[in-house]
C-alpha cells in the first residue's frame, strides 16, 4: 500500500500513517455499507414467472433432512461447508445456523496496511467474506436481475437459430450483447435500473463499449450521466478481445505472461537437485497452460501457430533447461 498515493476526498495527498489509515477505513466503510435501494423488489407480489423447472423448489422438510443425515457415512471428508457427518448427526444444525447468523449480525472489519491494520468498523450490508453462502446468494440474485433486465423485445443477438444470447457473464463481470446502438443502450439502462433494486450499481468508470466488425462509427452508450468509452480491445476474464476478432494481440500477451512465469521459475531451472524430467513436467503443467489460456477462443492462423511453436521450441528444449542449470 506504501507505493500507492492515498488522497483525501479533495485529492490532497495524505502524508501521515494515521491520516492514511483513517482514509482507508473511511473508504471501505462506505463501500461495504451501502444505503437501501430507493426502489426494491417485492418478491412476495412477484407477478412474473420464469420457465418452470422440473425441480422440487418447496422448503426442505425436517423428514428430508433427517433421511439425508442418516444416509451419511462417518469418516468421510466433509463438503464445502467443512461440516462432517458426525457433527451433523450430533444435532449441530442449530450451532451451524447460529454461526452463520453471527457472521452477518456481528461482523466487524478492518483494512490491512503495511503498518498493521486500521481500526475496526461494522459491516451492515452485502455478503460476508468467508461465508460459503455468499457466492451462491450473489449468483442467485444477479441471475434474477439479468433475467428481469433482459426481458424486452429484441434483446441480445441471434444465437444458433434457436434463441437470443443476451450476455456473457461470470459473477459480476458482465458483457452485454446487442445488435444495435439503441438495443445496447436499452439493455444497459434496464440492467442499471434492475440492479439498483438489490443495491448493486454499474461501475461506469470500468465499463467500456466495443463494436465488433469493420464499421468505424462509434457507439454512444450512457450509464446515467456518464458516457462510456469506445475501445478497440478489452480484457475479459483474462483474455484480450479485439473488435476485429483477431487473436494476434491476445496470443502475444499470453506468450509474454508465459515467458514471465518461466523467468520466475529460474531458481527451479537452475538447481541441479531436480532432474530435467521433473523440470519438463513443471514446464508443461505451469508454463504451457499460461501460454495457451483460453486458446479455444482463438481464430487460428499460420502466423499464430508459428508463434506458439516458436515459443515452445525455445523454452521447452531440454538443452535450454540444462543451460539454466549451469548459468
């Protein structure tokens, strides 16, 4: 944190450790404690219904729970919640419920700094770090928002002659898709409106617009009063997407990252206590996956294949690893 200048609300740099810690605590207290949305969903009066699923969605009964617990085998590894079968059979359901409730009702927080940590402050909204339910609850809520936001005529793009693809999303990293400027603006406005109802908001500063194809006319998209920037390349989930569909830039980026990983493993290549066979296996399991990450999305060309093969032949040759051992 010391290498990052910390400023107050007016942009003035803070010089003392006490001022910096106080500003950090102030910022995270505001970020983690959001005001109630001005208009929230009333799920009890929900009129819309989505496609019915052939799944029993009624409340889990005590009988079902007891049957499931009796079917558990002792001595087995616990699930994601780290609660063993023995603990469940001992009647610890109330304890687990109490611990989860306490995590939400009595959850103070602090910010770790180079000098220790800031003072503690209370968190009153949102999911809790460390709660195994957080990711599930967040995904359920965001999926509901996306379904509501994209229910307008002409949303998304045509997909496999069977339906419409409205977005590509992973957690809160969302890429909206549309076939026109107007439809993309409608999707953006709709998502912003529906997200606010559960206390979420679009990060205008981080959001960008990309037009896929050869046309050069810019796209005008606004989030509230903020106009989104048009770009030619964007990094999404670790891959660089280009407006012309060319994967060349992404390939160069992946190779550079793989080369950096190779250099970080220099002590491993240099040691004589590890056989070349082990070194090669490490290379194939660490360096190569970095180089070809998301290669399934690349539009392959002779130039890209030549570039990948050149990288592999340069770094993976046994003589290269042997030379590293004597440098």
